[in-house]
């Protein structure tokens, strides 16, 4: 019993690390643009599909090459989303931007199924051997890679935001787009860079998730978007550290609920929790206006 | 009419109900990701009443609408204070809860020696009231569009009345509306209940047209589609959501030109359209212009 709890916690933290990467990318876009990008997940999914396509043509390709293709594809798809759905609505309606990003989601999903027709495709795992053993508990190599990647990405992001001119511009735009514009920061350029950065982080997450699930499906797009939004919401809207905590909480609750109640009730519990939290509106959650 | 045309027009009519439901909430300034829940409540409750207990469809539809309104109120009351993305996420969470509840729902009774009723993820088959009553597909299509026309007439009457102006006022600036003495909370609950009943109506007809429903039919894809229909058609008039549905289901699916590329075509069309017309084809300005042309004659 206790051993199971420890193992679930370990699995939960590993899942939480992947959610953290996804949520940080989602939150970066939301924090800067004040717009929810529903196509965030599908763009990552398309990157993973490109990597799968490359793997099927060239099975000799190594993990690094596949990761580069997944990240590159995700950034390219993200750039398309930004140009079509967010650049034109920068000053305008948030709802129009969100519905446009949903429309592009439809496009990306059909594009993926046209590229690789069957529903599920195999994706190479990072490591073929048995999971690592840590004092009797199993830890998959992919989970370890996920934890390392998430930690590294968070540290790098913190450094970028707090120590570089780009980060200063991002923080200024988050605080007040008008004031940032007046002090000579190009808001559109900041948007584009943030989009590229978030898509790259998403691409890393996408590659690691595909490698740990050892498959890709078109459903991944919705999965990434939903997990990113859930974690961001649970952590308080638009705060990066909140998104990381929200992601870890999501991973832990999911892992334990799955073990205790099974997958159906796990999802039920997560959505009930989210609804109850939103309705109760604790102060750390309802921090900023988000219309 | 051939069977294919009848099928396309029937589907367009059915999804127009949930598109109008999303539109009604958009008028009141609320973005719901969860109208599919009430569509599902209508489909399941209406289907159960006719298939399991032999109720006539009109009576079952009335009860299903009532249940849709109650379910919508159950979501609207705790989310009354939420705005924007918070509201959207809360409605999405509620709708996913409803979908999982449909997955858990197992309740079958013997009808003519056959177990009939919702069977969890296996879905709910045998909703055959329309077939058993000897109603032709063409007649059912006419019935759907007759109900839809009545709903549209109600909407048009509402929009020309003072109530419609109040509703748009709440949508544009709830604080100002409250300052003018409007009970915004009561209005929002009323709108939520009406939108829930409307979606449930569409759900009842959907279940009886398809004779088979499953929880997956009521996932977030349906909800976001209905929002997209409302927005591309336009927020100026209740004809907007209808135009949105007809563009997607009628034009793209019906014409079969974009076979295999339908989503790429529809998605691109919607995204580009929103760049030019962020409040849809028939937005307020176009509607006002049309109205002026009409009245000057």
C-alpha cells in the first residue's frame, strides 16, 4: 500500500513534469497576448507527426534529430497560427482570435491525418531497456528525461525573463502593452518571439511525450491543449510559476486518482475539482481579468 | 429530394439549435464551451422517455427541454460571477462532467424482449420512435425546420423588442446595465436556462434522427463548433448562426467538392473570414444597413 503510494507519487511527478512544460508554453502565450491559443496543442501534434514521418522514411535517425524535427515543426506550425489567428486580432476581439485558433486546429488535425493516414503510429522510445530501479521503485528513462527537461526549461526561461533584454520586454508587455509600446518596445515583435519560444518549449514536451507513450495520434492535439489549459487554470491564470505548480498538482492528483478509482473517475474528479475551484474562486486562482 | 440532401439538411437543422444556443449566450456577453452538455441531456433524456417508457415525442421533448434548462441553471448559478476564460473553462469542466456521467450511465429496461437504454460507453441504441410512428425522413426534416423557424421567429421578435436591447446592453457592459437598474444576475440566469432548453431541444431531435447516441457525440468538439457557427455567421442577427451552420454542413459537406480536405477548407475559410469580419458575416453593422434599406422603402 505505502509502496504503491510512493510509486504513484513518482509517476505523478513525472507526468506533472510533462504537464509543466506544456503549461509553461501555453501560459507564456496567454500571459503576453491575453488570448487563449486553442491551436497550441495541435501545432505540437503536427511537429510530432513530422518527426514520425521522418522516422518512418529514415529509421536510422537518432533521438536528437527527431527532437529537432518535432521542435522545428512545432515552431513552424506555431508561426502559421500566430500570423493567421493572433496578429490580425492583436487590438481586436479575443473571442475572434480564439475561434480562429480553433478553426486552424481543424486544419492542422486534418493535415496530420492526410500525412499519416492510419489512426495510431509508432514513435521510437528513448531507451529500450527496463526502467531504472531506485530503492525498489521503477522510474522510466523517459520520465527522468522529462524531469530534467522540465527543470532545465524552467531555469532557462527564468534566466531569459529575468536577465535578458528580451525578458525585460516580455515582462513590460505583460504589465502594460501600452506603456511598453511607448517606451520603444515593439509589441508585435515581442508577440512573435514569445510565440516561437512557447512553441519550441511545446515541441520539446511533444517529443518527450511521444517518446514516452511510444506512439502519436491526431488526438494528441486536444490532449496538449486541454492539459495546458487545465494546469494553467489550476495554478492561477497567467502566472508561470503558478502553471508549474498547477501542472505538478494535476499530475499527482491524476496518478493517485487513477490508482484508486480508475481512469473514468480520475477524469471526473479532475473536472469536478476544476469546476469547484473556479466556482469558489480562491484569490490565488482569480488573479487577473481575462476577457 | 434524394436521401443525401435530406440527410445534409436534417443535420444542418439539428446543429442550428446548439449554434443558436451558443449565440444567445454570446449576446449576453458569455462565451460557453459547454452547450454540448445540454444538447446531450436533451438527447439522453428524450431518447430514454420515448424508447424505454414509450412516451410520445412531443411530451418527451417538453420534459427534455425542462431538464436541459434545469441542468443549465445548475451550471449557471455557481458560475454567475465568472467572466471570460474563467467562465469558458468552468462550462467546459461542467460539460466534460456531463459526458463522463453519460459514460457511467447504465440503465436498461426490457422493451419487446430487448434490453433498451443507455449502456455506458457502448452508447444508447434503439431510439426508434420516429420510425415506429411511420414518419418519413422527409416529414421529420420538415418538422425540424418548422420548429427551427418558430425558434427563429421568437429570436427575431426578441431582438426587435426592448428585451433584446436590454440583453445586448448586458452583453456589452454589465456594470452599466446594473447601474441603469437592470437585474443582471436574473437576466443571466434566464438566458442560461433558455439556452439550455434550446440546446436540449436540438438534442432530442438529434437522438431521434440518429436512433443511436453515444457519450462521444457530446464532447468539446461539438461545443466549440457551435461557437464557431455562431461567430462566423455573425452576431448581428439570429440568422447568423444558421448561416454559419449552412456554410459548414451545407456548403462544404453538402457539395462534396472538398472531400478529404473539408476541415482544411473550413478552417482556413473561418480564420480568414474572422480577419476581415471579427463579428461574423452578418454583424451588427450589416444588419443595421439592411434594416435601413428595408424601412426606407
